[in-house]
C-alpha cells in the first residue's frame, strides 16, 4: 500500500496542475467586439467653426478657421463689403493660409466692432480692401488685447492695420497700403518684428509706415522701407504720445523723415544712426 500511494499521489497532483494549465491557456472565447477609436479627433482637441463665405459675422466666443480664399463685394451690391466682421470677445481666427480678397468699393478685410477684447488673428493674407486691412470703429470704441501675427496685409485703400489698447502685432508683412501701414491708436501696445514696405503708396502728407497716437507703446525690431516722399518711416502723430519705447528698428528710403519722433514727452527712443557708427545696442538704424 505504501508503494501504491507514493505513486498515485504525485500522479493526481500532476494531473491537477496540467488541467489548471490547460484551463488558463484557453482564455475567453467571447469576441471582444468592434474596434474603437484610440485617438481624439481635431474637434475634440480644439473645437473650431469653419468660415466658408465672405461677410462672415462672428457674434459669439470661439475658435474659427477659414476654409478657402474669400472675395468681398463692393458696398451696395449683393454680398458683403467686409471679409469677416467680429462682434464678440474671446475670438481666435485662423486664416489657415488663405486670402481675404477685397475689391474696389469694399470696406475692411477684418473689422472689429465695439470695445471687444481677447481677439487673435493669424496666418493668412488680407489684400485689396477699399478701406483698412484690419480695423476697428475708431475713435468711437477701442478693442483691447488684439493679437495679430503672421499676416500679409497689402494694397488696401486706407490703412493696413489699425489697433487699439494692449494689442500686439508681430511677424507681419505690411506692404503698399494707400495710407499708414500700422496705426497704433491706443495705449500699451507692442509692434515687434514686422516688415513694412512701400506703405503710404498714395503719398499722403503726414502719413507713415508706423504711426503712434497713444502712450506706453513699444516699437521694436521692425524694418521699414519706402514710405513715399511725403511720408515718414516711424512717426509720433501728436504731442500726446507719452512714455513710448522706440528701439532696434531700421528705416530706409525717407531720408530726414525716417524717424519723426520728437513730439510728446517721456518717450525712450534709442539713438538714431547708422549700423557702422552706432554703439548703443538699442540704436535705431537710419539709412
């Protein structure tokens, strides 16, 4: 009996282990079901609203993007004299590399109505509008915290870009607008790292590539060329221009009118000279 028990017990235990191993190896025979998405869609990451026609009216906060080139219409004919009309706070507009094309008799390419704030416009071209490229209803109401970046604004019938308080214009190419290239009609804004070519193409007396009408603004690192024989490169428009900072800009093609920045008070302007003779790291280059 001892001999048999010593043989049978290991066999039983071995059989139990083999059965358990086979049971675990089989797994569930029920199919897992249809595959499910493992990544989020673009709308889930950043919900955005498409802009598919000119005259698009934005009346609520959100992120908007242009889906194709858009062409405006002259005032009084079917269509809209505006490219995009903004009447809300907290709006982002991505032109998505497309063009807002104006026609003679149209108004502004992008128009900000009222004292709205927190508006960003980027990445596209605004050209050929009868009035301004990007504008607001100055001097009635002034928008706050408008950011314009990576735009080409060209050949518009009045100003290229007009901004109000606490705004930023950066990395924009502003060319051949009939009057002022960039108009700062407010306080606390920054105009940094832009290129302005051939603005004031209408050769209006007293116009400029960059014109300041406010205080506490910063104009830095812009390159300006050719603003007409009657225009200035960078200009303080009136004696109310106070505590502005003008540094590291380069202006060519307007001679003695490259910089007209003597007006106002408390302004901090880097010395004006040539790259060969200026020793200050804050110098404004004139050539």
